[in-house]
C-alpha cells in the first residue's frame, strides 16, 4: 500500500485552531450537522489529514474513522497512487464534455470496466457526480423506459421505509428517514414506500420459524394498490445503509425479483454504499444471487478521492433509448476525465489488494469480537462485510430500545470521540461501523477496545 506513512502531521497553533472554528461557525453552512452541537463544542471537529483507516484532527490527535468518511473510503486515506493518477490526468486533459457526441479514452475504459463488474445484464454505464444524481438518473431512466415502450402512465416508484437515497428532489422523495422531508415539500409525486425488512424488529411480529417473507409480500400488495399499469420500478439498497446497516433475510430479494417480474416492474438497486466491495462481495445484491435492471453507484467507485457516481442499465432498459436515438439527460461532470482516472486506479487497488476478500473476513471478525464483549446494552450486532451497526438496547430479551430522549447512541458517539474513534450514531440507537476495507486484525482489536470503553462509559452514565 502506498500511503504517505506516519510522517503525516500538520500542526496548527491554538490561535489558528480557534480562528478556524470561529470562521467555520460564522461562514460555513454544513450539510446535515447540528448547529447547536457545533456551537456547544465551541466549533466543529476539524480533521486535517488521513492515513489508512485513521485521520488526524487539527489538534494532532489520531482517530480510527469507523465510518470511512461517509461509508466511502474503501482503499484507505492517503493513497499516493490516486493523487498521482489525478495529477497526471489533470495535466493531460483536465476536462472534456461527453455531451454532443464527444468522448475521451478514460471514460471509455472506465465504462467498459464498470460494465464488466456491475451485476446487470449487458450493462451500459452512465456517469454522474454522486449518489443523489445516480438515483435521480435511475428513476428518470425507469420512467423513460416505460414511456418509450408506450406506457407513459407507468411512472410510479416504490421504495422502502428507513431508505436513504440522497437529497436531490427525486432521491429525497425515495428516501424515507425522519427529517429529510420536513420543510422541503412538495416532494416529487408518485413515490411510495413499503416497510423495510428487519428481523430483529420484525414489523410483522414474526420469528424465523413462522416467517414467510411478509416483508417481500408487502411489495406485491403495494403494486396491486397503486396498479401494475402505474408502477415503473421498485428501489432498494441491498443492505440499508444510513437507516441502520440492516440486512434483509435470506430469500428476500429472490422473492422481490419474482414479484417485479410478475408485474413488469423494474428492480432498481441502490448500490451507492454497497458497491465495490463494502459488503464482502463486489456488489451487495450478489449475496442474494439476483440481477437488477438498474444499479446506482457512487462512493466506493473512487473511494471518495473525487466526486463520482454511475448508473448501470441492462441491455433491455437501453434498447428503447437506442431506438429513440438520444437520452436528454446529463451532467456537466458526467464522465469527468480526472474522476475516471482516479476511479480506474481505485478499482485496480480494490482488485489487486484483494480488498473484497479482506472485507468479508474482517467484517466477520469485527462482529464476532463485539458480540464476545457481552455488554448488556449491546443488542443486535448486524451487517455484511464492513457495513455494520451495533444496536443499543435497554432490554436484550425483548429488543426494547431506550427512550429517544436519552440519546444513548449520540452520548456514546461523543465519548468515542474522546476515546479516539469517529463513531456515527445512526437512527434508533445504532452505531455505524464501516471502516476502510484495508483494516487489519490489530486495527479491529483497537477499534473494539475503544468501542467497548465508550459504550460502557455511556451505559454507566445513563444508568446512574
Ligand atoms: C444508498 C445511498 N444512496 C444515495 C446516496 C446519496 O449520495 P450523495 O450524498 O453522493 O448524493 C447515499 C449517501 O449516503 C446513500 O447512502
């Protein structure tokens, strides 16, 4: 691994740090950050450098980043190969459009590469600048597919509760998490939601022994309610990310695929987090052996070194567009040459360093070591590969959560910051554990030890 190594250490004086915090509070409007919290802390937590699975604050303190940024840093921080690839491409061709019949060598190479990797038949790739754009693109492609096939009324999209698909208007309309709709209505019409599957908190009150995948049947019921002639597609994150690293049961997506086929509904898989190794397979949906019609990607496609996203569509979805002759949709940065260069190098690293295999092994180990802690408020330890969450509960037997007013996961996350971990609280008292895919066994030991201390401290605090 070509990282900058341990020499990474920019230092700032106390005066500089204080000024930065003041300026941040005065000038910067943060995405999805509590302004009250940042004010209470005397300014945001400022990160200056990264190396492998760790980052350093401007104060010079090192943290294991349990979130790999926002679930995206697959190859680790500080990879000089990626910086070199970007520099070389900027010098050669910093930008050229892919509109109006133009192309460039690296976008062709990357489209071919992603097409070969994507779990879609005869995949054709459209590039975006991130996950929300990929989601909007996917819904537009689903609608245009039916429109061009003479069914313009087949334009409804069904998603699920606890889904996060982004914040642009299409994506946020498919999202279903508290807070993202308030104040932004009206949303895009013709989006619907069904309950998400989560066995630990089964919405149908079923156990494994008497479950007949009612969570998948909910899709059929919704299609019948909306009308088959209206439903263009069903969208799902193979493993729910921001909603809590929730893995559906065995057989779920096979049944979803059958229902989609029965009612002529496109299956649109949002692999923005899952894609490119995070779940211990190259794509999340591969765990169920199912083939979607459209797949959204972003994050791991460049490990976040530069913004990029993509959408893969099947040959069948492309056919009417080809016949029509043009897709009137595109972003200035679709297929940006520098992002393509970084992505190609990033994917080469994922493959050459066997990061997908490492993810499967390290993920198992991480979950096992947390379960072994035997801390009484640790309920479900769930996930696939390095897409995990620890569920904090009040009552292990009945899976009862603490009252939301306790803010337990947030408390633990603040203690974790003191203990050298960047640990994000997820909705309903989950803690996100999705470090970079380059994590090693000794890193996991350190992470689990710091996590245990933070949870125990938090538990003692709330139990008095
Ligand atoms: C599954 C999923 N889809 C889409 C998005 C939106 O991506 P972006 O923030 O790049 O627009 C995210 C972001 O976290 C995501 O997790």
